[in-house]
C-alpha cells in the first residue's frame, strides 16, 4: 500500500519586529527591542486575548495567519503540533518571582494558568476550531523538526489528513538571564517568533512537500551528508537552497557551498535572530513566498552537543 504524502498548502512566519510578510522583514543589528503584540492580535485574530501570554500571542498570530492563507477553511479534524524549546519563559519567571522570597508568596491566577507549557497549542486549536490531536513537543534546537516529523508520520500513515505544525519561542530580558536557557555566541541576536506550515494529503493547490526528516548523531560528515541528500532528491537542474541553523558559523557554511556545486544558502537568521525554533521561521518564510520554478530546500540544524537534524522539502512553482 502506497503511503500518503505530506504537502504544504500554506505557510506563515512572525518575526521579532512583528513582521508577518516579506515586505516587513528587517535585518537585525543586535537584540530586537521588546515586542508589543496586542494590536496585531486584534488585527489578525479578530478578538482581544486579554489574559494571553506573549508566547500565546505569538502562536495565535502565526497560526491564524497560516490558516487565513489557505484556499479553503481548515476542517475540524486538523491535528495540531507545536514545537517550542523554552515555552513560557516570561510567565514562569513571573510565577517564581511571586511565590519565592521576597515575593508575596501567592501567584497571580492568570500568570499561573499561562505558565502551562501547552497553552499555545490550546489557543491554536481553540482559535482554529480544531478537535483532533494536539501535541506540544520540546526538544531544544530540534523542537520544530520533531513536531514536523510526528505530523508527517501521522499524515503518511493515514492517522490524519491535515495538520498545522508550528514552532514558537519567546526571548526574555536581560540577555544575561536569557543566556542561562540557550547558548548563543556574542555576535548572535537573541531572537523570537514563530513559523507555521499547514499540511494536507492533497496535492492539488500545494505550495510544496515534506520529503523527509532525518536525525543523525554527532560527528556526521556534513559535506557527504549534504551531497548525498542532493543526489537523492534533486530533480534535473532544480535550484537547491540550503537553510543553515544557528549553530553553524560562516566558515562551515562556506565549506558546504564550496564542496557541493549548485547550492545557495539563505540566511533567514539575519531577520529573526537565534532561538530554539528559528528553523520554523526559516522554512515558513521560504514557503510563504512564490516560486517561479521548483526548488529543493534543505534545512540543516545542529544542537549544542553536535547532533544533526535534516529536513528535506520541495517548493513547487506557484
């Protein structure tokens, strides 16, 4: 029996400046300023989420943008998969500051509720009117990739026909405190934002396809891995775009491009900064934009101990 396939029908990304489309993206020159999202929530979602956390606001805006870009309404049996590396950083900090000395000893009820790490997934399902599987996945740098892996596996086995998959993380201040939770170089802005892909078994009207997600342990030869991936999946002379994750330095990216002919790197991190699920932003930006010809997209990510996660996708001409 032939397995079903996972096609991308819509994509959306929200960046650290409140940017929601290509024309609004701006290069980062350091840590982004604090982001206020209340008005954007009203504009995109249509209602005020008065007691929602910043992380929930990010997820609500991004997921609703993605759903609004579909050619037809998403059915109720759409499954929800969210990857997040840190989840509710700010609300957890607020709760601890209230319950630990010298705080008052009691947490605000809304801060306590919003500190639950699955609230973003709950709001995504509630606003989308979804009544199917709802999963929150946290695997540090690979949180979005594992959420995407689970979603595509469920679509291919027929457990679900549609899924919305997101990656969302917020930053916190001061920077020194945030760096206790994520390892960044001094030259890397601490980013935040989200990216969303809507997947469906149907090929008609699709913007692209998930070809595979692959986890590899440390010490893998990246040049050989990328060369083999291109040989396996490239169709004729289609463009090959590599999306490197935030653990790779410029010299490593240059070596990859030099070793495998015909590659082009896309530095999406210059517009979103570094955070655990920045991969979701990078992939969503690619599929939210029109393509005049098919392209093979390879996102390659590495965690702090050197393990590698590879996501292979194809963008269709749109």
